[in-house]
């Protein structure tokens, strides 16, 4: 579903740039996959995604990118940030290139905006700001994407969904194409089946928002017994934005598709261009999707994804292959790490009696961090900084009379801390709370 998918593509663009490589492979069939299973009682959350590319010279997989996910508490499956690391062969290690942060509205469910940062030498920049809007019913109504310009943030893309109902809507979008910075407007109209699932999409494009021409026609077929409705699709789209961007599962977010056909408009006619075929196991879990292209009047192989799961139906590996020289050849694979968490994301979390924050965050490696602690007037406490291995880096004293303390990003031996993710914990005799800090080169 191209114009709804454009939302996720645009959101992922900064990750592609931050990593100097692919975070999510939108050039293959996985662009139509839903990263998160939609059960509210899910007991697992993704901790890390690693991307590897096949090296034909050595006939082996080589590391490319790594994306660790961080959560504010053990009681949520909604990540508050994702690191972006690139593999450097000369040091045989991943190096941090940026972080993006996700914030949620008061319901703890909708993504309200995403701010992405990246580092150049010792500089930390806001790279992209994305703001999402919702209807009073909680339906996604649009987004605005901005990047820094000469006079502050400047728009580079926007989308608006105009609803009559959850099975009657149209989509308008605008973007500055990043290959030539030409403005392009897109308009999608749909047909729905009796369940409210999309059966057909017509996409028109315009370079001036006045003259419109057909561009693509997409038709969708669904697995027998699929119970997706229009309400389910719109609620999934609206409330699972972080997971649709992160990619921790591969279920098609618009329902269990069996086939998707793409036609392009040429000289007043629709012509077949691509076909996507989805295969499921006996438990209706997607195990393969294969893309075909129309060539010489026949459908020929183009690319495919194979999916491997653990015993809990969590996606462990996605292997993307390309068809060349009359055989499937390895291209890219995605590896996932998972963990249990202790409660549903929609559970009410009891507010802590104390709180702490850090500014700036992220901070340059040689920068100064200011911690601000909040607790009752009689309390004193300690702020302890830990690295990802759980090792103590630095301890600071704080009190209600002196709630603000600074840290020069150095450890107990006065050495500058390496770039990466750290945690800082405020502890008193009655309670404690912890948050995350990012140090950039």
C-alpha cells in the first residue's frame, strides 16, 4: 500500500542516512510488512536489530549496521530511543552515528513526534523533526516532516488522511523528492471489501497540485479466514507507529495478504509491473514473500524474503535474496534479539516519588551534562552513571537543597567516557529511578 507506506518510508529515511546504509530495506518486499504483532498481551520486546550483507568474495556475511532499542522502564514495550551504529572493518567494531528519540502523548500510546540527532565530529545536530496528528477518536490524520534550514525548521514532507469512516478515506501527501528536491504531490483513493480491507488503490501524482495523472494501481488479495477489518487496520496504523518503523515482526500491517499486484500507467493504459506472493505456515505465520516482475509477458523472479522464528513466534531472522543468473543468491539478512518484559504497554504505571533529567541529551563527548533531581525537601541521594555492561562509571551526590549537579563526561579515573549509551540512576533511602543518556563523539 504505497501512499500509506510512504509514511514509514519517510520516517525511515533519517535512519538510512544516519547509518550510511540500510536500516530497513524498502527496496524489497519487506516494505509492506508490519513489524509488530498486535496482541496487547505480548510478553516480548525487541532489544536489537543487526543488518549484515553477503560478501561474494569471501562467501560470508559481514556486519553492516546495528540498532539497539532502549526503553524507559520494564513496564513498557514502547521504546523511547533507538541507537544507530555502523560497522567499521578497520576497528572491527560498531561505531555510534546517531540516535533518534520517540515521544508519546498522554495516553502513552500515540507517537506525537520524533526528533533525530546525528553527530559530525564533535557536533550534535537535530536532523529531522516529525510531528504526527490524531483525531479525537485516536485515528492518525497526518504528519509533518521538517529539517533544519537557514531560518529554523523547514517542511520537506507532509501527509493528510481525510476520513469519512475507517473504511472510507483518501490520502493526500506532499514531499520534496530527495533525489532532485522537486516538489511532488500524491493522492490515493481506495476500494474496500465487505470487511473494510483495501482491495484496490489508485495513486495519482502531480508536480503542481493542479494537474494530476495516474501513476500506479495496486490490488490486494487476502488469506481465507483473515479477520482484519477497517477498524483494525486504522487502529493498527494509528497506534503502532513506533513498531511499524522499528521492524520487529513481519506481519502485513493491512491484513494477511496472499498476493499484491502493482500496475503502472503508460500512454493511457495500466500495465502489469510487479507481483508479490505471500506464504504462511500451518499457524498462519508468514514464512516467505516473493516478488516477481513482468518481463516478456511472463512473471519472473525478482527478490524474496524468508523468515525464521523462535518458539515464541518472535522473528529471529529475515533473509533477503535476489534472483540472478537463474538462481537465488544471498543479499541481506536481518537478525533480532528479544527479551521478556514485565507488563503490557497499556498498563498504568504508578508515578515515582522522585525524578531526574539530564541536559543536553545527547551530549558531545567533551561536553558538560547537568542533572536535575526532584524529590521531597528532606531527601538526599546519589546519582550513579552506568555503562551498558552495568559497570559504574561515576557517582555524584545530590540533595533537595542542591538538586542540580554537573558531570564532565569523565569516569572515576578522570578519563573521558567513550561514545555510546549510558544510564543514570537517582537513588534515595526510599526509592530510585533511572533514565538513559547518550554520549556522541
